[in-house]
C-alpha cells in the first residue's frame, strides 16, 4: 500500500503536535498510512513536551513508510536551519518549510505516494522568504501545471467551492465572470465523479446578492453573469440548480438536495463549513494532477506548544486524501 506524504507546515505552529496526535489515532479514526517530511528532532521534542508516546522512524524513501507505520511515525528527514520555539516565527526556517512542500509535491507527481496532505503554513513569513503567490493552492497549481486550481472545503454533510477566493469583498462583483463560474463548475463536477465516486453529481449555485438579486431589484449579477454560467453547465449535461439565495442554502434540509455548492466568494463558502464542523473541515485542491488535501485551519500560533491542538481536521484531511486516491485508482 502506498502512503500519503504529509508536509511539515509551519514548525512553530500546531502542525507538529497534530501530526503526532494523528499518528496516535492509527487503526482507529486514522486508517491511512502516512509519513511526514520534516525534522525528526522537531517531532521528538514535541512528543517529549506533550508527553505523547510516539516513537519515530527515519526513512530514506516512501516505500519504507507503510511497513513501519503501525510501530512508529515515519519521518523523511529534512532539517530545519534554526531551533523552533512554539508560537514564534523564524524566517530562517522558511526555506525548509517550502522544501517540505516541494519534496511532497514531487513524490506525488512521480506516483511514489498516493497523495499529498499539507500541514498549515504561515504565509507572511513565507512571503518574506520569497513566496510569490497567495498560498498553498496557487503554489501547487503552478508547480504541478494545473490550469485552474479550485479550492473545495468539506465536512460531513457539506462541500463548498468559492468561485472567487482571496479577493476583497468590494471587488468580488467586478472580478466575477461567467467563464470563471463555468470553469470551476466543470472542475468541481469532474472531481465529484472521479475523486469522490458520485456518478451524477448535483451542484447548487449560490447567488451573489441578498435573495439572489430578487430578479434584478438587488443587483444584476445573477441575471448577467451567474444564470448564463448555469445555462452553460446545464448544456454540458450537469445537474445544476440556482442561482439560489445563500441565506437558505445551508440549513440541513437544503443540504440534502445537492452534493456540492458553488459559492461566489470566500466567506459565503467558508462560514457554513466552519459553523457546521469547525474541528473536521478539510481543504482540497481540485484540478491538479495529484491528490492534495489540508486541514481547514491555520497555524494557531496562539496555542502552539500548549498541548491543546485538536487533530480532527488533519485526520479528516488524511482520510479524504486516501479516499480520493483510491477512487482515482479505480477510475
């Protein structure tokens, strides 16, 4: 069985702690073997600090990970440049953080791992070190040659895709286009079929304005942009509904009527996910030649080193990556 590659993420954040805790759940909630690309001394120090009984095993290749996973956390070594103090960013370690992502991405592209799971990064310190794109999603899209990266957030009972992502709210209506909605809708439908095994996916499309514009009385984006995009997607043979008022799209009965919701901006998509299940949300990147998931939370520097970090989102990300990889293999 191929393992998943897990990146180190920001070493001063909660990534090391939740990695250790995820391994401790193996055989229970955590059934997919994984190895972490990082500094073994970092995990040894965190295990001692938090009194976690996690033996480590340094490996030289992904092929060794599955064989030792039951007995020890496999670590593909990549050394940090500076000692880690939880909660305190150190730009000297930024290169190692990026290298962990690069190594994991290259292994996934080569097919030697079944997928890539990324621990949270702290973007400011990486920007200062030269990161030239908004974040993980865009970086991996550029590195893998993926044409349009699509961010899907999911938790039990809900999947959402924001059409515009890291765009100021004041600019959303200006940047939103029919072609953007169509492109992300097509990638979403393909991923639902191939990666999640949903033969005939149902996609709900949210409106941009209150009450989905009320037939043009509260904005025309639904008439001029969103409805034309829906018509194109329907012409593709897809089951697409909308534009639907966002304020009635996410209650329990409404969620039964679709497999994923296409939302017009960041918070319209992320607020429902984080309200419904903050501890188990997963961020997946669709449209890539590799499987990539991530916990749907940040580095949590404020609680790093205090033993309080919940591993639920990382465990869910590992499980989803394993499911997506298995579905891709069958497809």
